[in-house]
C-alpha cells in the first residue's frame, strides 16, 4: 500500500466499496502502487500495467495494454474508437466485482505477463489517421502550414487530426482549423 494513494480510497464516492475490492486484488498482484493522473496506478518496473478509476455510471480497471489481452468473454471495453491500446473492465456495483473476482485476477495476471515479456500493442502510424479534407485543403493553400504540421511530433499531429476530424460538420472543422493555424505555425500541439 502506498500512503500517497490512500486519499483516493478514503474519499466518499459511490464507488468506494468497489475501489477497495479492486485495490485488494491489485495489491495481491505484486505490482507497485503509485498515484498517476489522480488515480491508483499499478506498475511493473516503472511501466504502467493497469489503473483503477471511476465515472458517473461505472468504475473500471483500465489495462494500459488491454488490446493484448485475450478477452475470451468479450468483457473489455474500448473507451472510444481512437483508443489504440487501453481497454477497460467496467463494473456497476460490488456484487458484480465479487462475481468476477477470478476473471479480474486472470486479466491482471495476463497483463503482468505481457509487461514482463515486453509485449507492445502495434500502434497506428500518424499517416494512417484520416486527414480531414478541410485540413488537406488548408495545407494546400498554405505551404507553410503543411511544413509546420509535418515538423510537429507524431503525437501532436495525431492530436490535431483527431480534433479536426472529430467535428461532424464541415463548417465546424473549418472553424477549428482556422482557430489553430497560428498554433501549428508556432510548432505547438493542441494542448501546449
């Protein structure tokens, strides 16, 4: 038990009982308990294996390389279409966790084995992400924008592509692009 994480388990939330059960299993796994992103994260030699977190309608164990897990029962959830690696086991109450204890421990053990083996999720390359037509047009009209965009790190490029492409209407995509041209020209990412 890491005392810096204790506040997370002590706070009064609808998920407190669930969190305590999941923590017990996580600690039994032999991983190191740390606090990351304001949540208890369980690591192996500094590498994130899984974390515990809660939302409005459920609590979850997020496996950082969950895409590698076998998931024969089809219980793992991909949070959004853009998530490449992480997968969640979601729960709505203590009884559900108790009913799935053996399965949760098996997923934890498999995630640990994958980390020990050095397995990684093959990630999509930036060039494989959809380029919104409006952004392609803007780069064609402004060669300096194209040059600046391609000078960004792949992660920053993906951030912009996902943000621009996430708008449903062309008008909104154009507005987002227009608003961020100066940031791209300055070599900044979406959240810099």
